[in-house]
């Protein structure tokens, strides 16, 4: 993805227009009834592409059919069994007869347009050129390798479905349709990327999702101009309301059950081919603190765990700044025994509290990043052993004090309680400006930082939805899914149900 200054951006816009004009000219090209001329058109289009294969089928020493496909994109066994074999055995003279013979091969299309045939070839189709006909038939016999369905590594659960999205768009859509067996589930396809031609699917429930939200998602996606889209992260920043905010305004998930739950709440899912991460819009602050497992375990336990997350997200942001502010400016707030213990531990430390905390925070983040990037067998060992060894050695050397190690360790544990990875990344960034404010202005700096965060979060929007809703603005009817997790039968009870749960329980007790 590119970012430009004004001059470079204008040049890029001119290049885009030139590409668009060329694409429009290519789109108007059509094949002729001369099979050799059609073969020449394809060869010119795919010049220097050694993986393009040509297979001729002759009748009476004349080329009757010419099969063109891209090697490794199709299943050659299916090509031999369901395409070439019927063509050799059949006596079909027209493309209509041939299409009837190839009905078992998969999706078949007929077109005269050069750009349509080129696009189909790049998507794993085999093109069949027929002598004396300008119509080119394409047969879908894709043979690309697909990853098996595994449990998402970024959103593990103890109880819940174990399958996650993969890099194939069709498979991902089938995972959603398998959970929502209704014609109200709509799927619309668009293509993004001038060169990658990446397929994007917009999915929503008709009658549940707001029409204006669906129109806004379409408009934002249509406005994206890129050479290539390789992951959903490429388009995420283009469709966010405020891309400079540390908080994600679009929810990304690898779990089909999470995507379906969001669709049932009237949101829109954006599926991108070649990536297992599905984007959900809009997103709120509280959605970043909710896990899919909250709805698979008993509601009192889920409510307790949710409050644990609320508590530790504050530790993740404010624990190191509070330690720095109190030990630097407000020692009178600490009990005498504790302040003497902290002073004794910091006696040999040459750095002020802010530098000390900042140093250990950076080391902790480096260890975390190293654990992610290293091979899986080594990553966990490096993170745990590295943290213990470096922390212990630094304390013994007098570079940092033991209380700072404890505070930063609690902060690191607090970060792991946040279920959404993209949301936790934004929280990680907030600690560093808060440390500077605490180290320069004490508790006054922390209060200013808190007010700044609250002003930013309450003014942030995601596709027109206020990010901090339903707390700000306050909506009492929607608080039941934020502060506590009510029983499923209270939250999702159908409006047409003739009797409530309480009435049914009374009937049962009366029968007994």
C-alpha cells in the first residue's frame, strides 16, 4: 500500500487513469471466428508467461478445439476426465452441444470478450477455443491448494467451535452459510486491486442490517484505488473513520461463529480472498473486550470474567504511570513501610522512575515481539526464559528495581486478558504517552491523559456508530450486553414466542 505527497499522488492518479483507459480498451476487445487468430490474441496477452499451457485436439488434421489454461491453477486430472475425454468421444459440432457434454465439469461460461476470458483463466478456469466460432467457453476446474480448517490461533477458546476461516473466499462463505441457512443472508462480490484483482465479498442479513450501513460499506470499498490487495488489513485503514486513532474501528476475526453473531446483530461482514481475517463493521469499544466464549459458558461466570477484563484493562494502561507518578511526586500517598521498602530497592538504581519503567517496558515489548516472530517451538521459551533471566539479572545489577519488574509483569498479564488482538495493540500504545505524562506532571498528568483518552474515545465513530456507545451516549436498554452477560433466553428470546420463559416454568411446576 502506498502513501504519497501531493505531487506524487497526482502522478499516481494519472497512472491510474491511464491504466483505467487501457483496461476499458482491452474490455472492448472481442475474439474472432478464426481459432488461430484467437490463439494469437491470448499469446500476446500472456506474453512471457511460461506457465500458460495449450492443448490441441485435431479432427482430420485440422485443429477442432484448443484448450488453454494456466498450469498449477487447475486440476489436470479433472481436465483429462471431464473436459478432454468428452471432447474426444463426442461428435458435438456447436458450443451449445459441447456445453451439454461438459455439464459435470463444473461452472461453464461462454463469452466473446477478451477481458472476461483472461480473468477466468487467472481464476483457475480452462478456456476452450472452437474452430469457426468467436464464442470462447471457460470451464471451472480449479486445482489450487487449500489449507485445512483449523482452530484460529489468534482467538482460542476452551469451549466453542474449533474451525476457523482460511485463505479461500468460497470456503469462508460456506462456513457462514452453514450457520445461517436463510435466503436473507446476502453476499455481494466486488473486485479490488488494479493488478491483484482480489475478490471481496460483502455479507449482511437483509432486514436486519441497516440499508444505509450497507450502502456506506459499498461506497467506501468502491473508493479504494490500489495496485494490489493482499490482506484485509490493506483495506481496513481505507474504510476507517479515523485511521490515525490507536483504536481499531473495524473488527477483524478468524472465527465463523463470531462473524455470524455480528451479522445477527445487524452488522456487515467484509470477506477478502487470500486471507482468513474477516472484517466486521461497525465496531464499538466494548466489542473489543468481549470474547465468543462469553456466550458458551454460564452467564454468572461470563459476567465475572467480563468484569475481570474491565479491571485489568485499566491496569494495562495506568499501572506503570501510577507507580511513576506516586514514587516521583506523591510519596506521601504511600504507607511508610512500603515507601521505605521501595526506597531501599531503588537505592542503587541510577535512573529516575520514569526512565526505569520505560526501559523495562521496551524490553518486555521486544521479548513479546521476539516470541511472536521466532519459530513456534522457540518463541514461548524465549519469552518466558528471556523475561526471567533479563529481569533477575537487571535487578541484581542494580539497573532496575524489583517493584518495577512486578508492575510491568502485572501490566503484561493484563494485556493478555484482552480477547481481541487488534484492540490490545491500541491499548499497548497508550502506556507510553501516559508514562511521559506521569513522569513530568505526576497525577495531574495522568488525569490529563485520562481525559484525553475519554474525549477521543467518546468522539470516535465507526461507520456512523459512536465508539463508546451504549455508555456514551447512555442507552440503558443496551447496557445488558456490556456490563453483564444476561442469560441467552433473556437476550435472544424471539418476539413471536407465545409464552415467556417464566410462564413455561410456571406451567411445568403446575403440572408437577
